């Protein structure tokens, strides 16, 4: 039996598969590999839980705000943090920071150029914290008790979109993690890029579809683009409700 998807775009994809005659018996063109969480080797990974993405005062709110509100992203990321901490499940945060020397890059992609132009995630330096508190690069205030509890692993910053430029994979490996529940910002950029690299590195990854969001602009809807790729690539795509239940049931 084919899964019923909560998001209309994923339901549309499923409908196209059906109408195109891509089902043979019970075998769909896109199977449901699923993912079983197990204690000791499962972690929650959150990308960019920072003000510039998630606060109405953030520099990207004008383009991501509607998606964040529609998905309940802030609340849902908070629920993942809360559940993981209550169940003593390791939590990793992969942040995004730019220092003055990053603004000297000789070439950039479209979004890199925009991020640098608007001062997104800017910090004064890798060893300087003055001006950091409550800045766009800082954590959303409601997440600070979870991130700053002395147990959350905050990796070095990624610089473009994926974790190839930071130590996330190393930190996961060193703790024996091979199953990841992934959420955070933004869906079609850093979250999707983390998904791709973690899969290439041999991790099982479930993406939490409503604990992320993305820009909606005239040239495209980043969230809808990400949903297609989540479905095509991830081991599983869950709602926050599904993810929380699975984390609570972790044995």
C-alpha cells in the first residue's frame, strides 16, 4: 500500500507515479526503505538554528518567514531538541558563520553573494564573541537552554552549504553515530546539502519535513524543491510528530 503524504507536494508526486502507471502490484517507482532508530548510534542534527533564519528580526525573514510560519518550523525544531534531551539522545548543531576574511572570496555562487551582501551570519572573528549575543549569527533564544547545556556538540562552522567544510562527520564518527535525524535551516540549501553529504558518507538519514523551511521568491519555492529531493534521497521523510514518537520509542 502506498504511503499517504501529509504535504500536498509529496501527495502530488505520489499521484503522478500512480497516474503514469509506474506501479506494478505493490511496488512503487519510489520505494519506502524506512529507517529504524536504535539507541547508542542515533543522533539529532540541526543545521543553522540561528536568528538570521528563524527570527522576525533576521536578515532573511522577508523571504523565509512565510515558510517558517506555515511549517511551524521554530516550534518543531524546539520539539526535537526537547525530546532528544529528555531521552539523552546526542544532539549536534552545524552552524553557519562568516568572518571578515570570508568576505574577501574572489568568486561566489548566487546565494553566497547575497549572504555576504546582507551580512548574514556575520561575526567579528573566529575567536571573538563581542557583538555575537542576540546577533543574526546567534542561536534563536528559545533554543539556547538546549544548545548551551554543555552536552550539545556544536561543530565548526560550515561555510557554503554542506558539512564538507566542517567537522560534523568526524564528530559523528567519533561517537559511533550512523543514524541521523536531520532538521534545521534552510531546506533546499544547508539542510539538503547536509543530507547529501551524510548519505555519501554512509549514514542513514531521516529528514523532518516540517522542522525546516526555505525561501519563497519569484524564481522558485525553495521548500518545495527540497521536498522533492528529500523524498528521492533520504532513507525516510517524517513529520515532527512522527520523529518525536520514534525518538521517544528509542530502545
